[in-house]
C-alpha cells in the first residue's frame, strides 16, 4: 500500500505528499487537467505547444534547465489527450529549487512574440518530422479521424494540422494558458525523502499565493454510438503493409476497463499470448502484431494491428488476426490463462510504483481521474475479473457496427 497525505490549498491546488526514505531524492510532479481534448477544434496542438513553451522560461526564470542541473536534478514533461504533466527530480535537500521553478511556471510563461515564434517553429518541425515525413507517422491522425466524429479524441496530441500552431496568435496562447494552467486545475505531488509535514509546509510556501483562475469549460462533445463499420485504405511510402482494427470501448473509470485490459493481454501480452503464439511464431504471418488499449481517460479504443511478413496476402493476414480476436466473444478463457494475465497486471502495477517518481506520477494521474486513493485499489479490481466478465466485455466491444479498419498499404506493392 502506498501511504500519502492530501490537502487542498486556499487557491484550489490539490497537494499530495508521499514519503519514501529509501531514496535520497525527491520528485516534484505537477499535473494539469488539460490535454488535447480541451482544445478548440480550430486551434489544436495548444497543450503540446505549452509543453515546449513553458520550458522556454517563465515570468522570473529565463532558463529552466540550468538551475536544475546546478543542484543535480533532472526535469521533463509529457502531454496526452487528457493531461499535461511536468516533473522534476532533485536531491532532497534541494527541493525548494524544484518548487520555485514549478510555482513560477504556474504563475506564467515568459510570453513574448519572439519566444512564441521559436517554440511554434520547434513544434511545427516536430510535426513534420514525426507525423508527415516518418513512415506510419500519420497513423493516429487517420485512425482517430475514422473512429471519432465529434469527440476531441478525433485528433492526436500534436494536433490536427501544423497550420493550427502556425496561425496561433500570442493573445490566443495567453488565453489558453490562463484558463487552463491554474492551481485550481492542477495536482502537485511531492514524493521521496521528505516528511509529510515538511512537504505540506513547502507546498503552502511556494504555491499558496498564486491566485486561482477561472477555468474555461471545454466543449467536449460525447461521441454518438457507432452503428456501422467503417474502413479507410491509404497508400504510403512504407516498407510493410499494415492494418489497424479499432473498436470503441469504455472509459478508464468504468469497472469493465479491467476486463478489457486483461483481454488485450490474453491476446497480445507477451510471448505466450494467443496472437504471438499462433500468428507471429506459429503461422509466421506478421513481423509485428499487437492488441492494446489506446489508454485515454474517457471512452477509448481497443486496437488490433499487424505488420505483415513479405509474401503474406493482406486480406488473409487481416482476417486471421481479426478472427483470433473475435474468438474471445465465443468461448470462456481458461482459468489458467486468466490467472496468468492477472499476475502480469499485478506485476506491472508493482513495477509502475517501484520508484518515487513513478509513484508521484501515478498519484497525480489517479487524483486527476477522481481520487488518488485508487492507486491502492487497482490490484483488487483486476483480481475480481472473471472469465465470464472477459466474455461479456469482449462481446460488448467486438461487435458488428463498432469496428473501424485502417488499411495502410505500401506504394511499393
């Protein structure tokens, strides 16, 4: 069990402190409840832009990296469709450097036209290199747009198009920041070699004076129930024909999420999984094949994908993988097979919580979901899943009319 103390400052900032005396370090993790799903459809990529922009300096700190390096620390960040997460690790006696930097970042970036132009160019170049010029780079643009018609999950974190970032004005960027990046829209986790009392005292010292802000309520339209299968075929300069088959599934907070997660592991969770044993190693149909969850907080996607080996007929390969997935709707999984994936899920959970930084990020993530105490409830959720639950959930997800297929074919064929 992970023990922690939680409080809420006067400005609405949720503060969580976890003590871990096994390390001489401490992690300062700030998670904002803003991601790509909170963006205007005509200005996508803003959350990802801010991940870059806030490293370009804040109101009183022109350079983030140097102060952290001077005290022996490291820092980084990531953005998803749901959240933006910043983290710093430092020797415990230098924690105030990290708190100073994160509190100043929360006050606001150094907004200048020159600084914005620099970071816009960085993001646009990243977009071109990773999503336009890289093999399979536009996969998630295509697949999300196929599966979602109104929900903001229809674009990836980097945005729909680089033009949205290119056209962004300084005023638009300021408006997005001050209506989303605020103490009353964030969770601060301090984890590591620090006492609860000291962690709470320092959090109050560095963050309590930051005023709360009016959080803009994003227009997150709910995706209507899909009632017909969809298919898209594209041709690209890629070495291997690939396909993606995606079904809509429940949200992260739904009790059926755990059965869906175990279902994906039964199909493709290691060398002894069904897809790996039968189709990759057995029939040698695929160079790579996988079944996974897209992982969003709201209703996400259950995805099966395969990169076919040379000489394998595309339709045969796709049919083989799809049929293997659909078998889970026709018969109960064995108790032994279910126990194996439960053990894997439990081991993964332990691994994800083994380090002080990992625990900080997990606590923040669960608090954004609704309650940090969920971190101690995951094993029990997985443990309760039965073979009947797997069959029921598989039948609910892998049904006709709920399927989206992207055929990603090589121009060389």
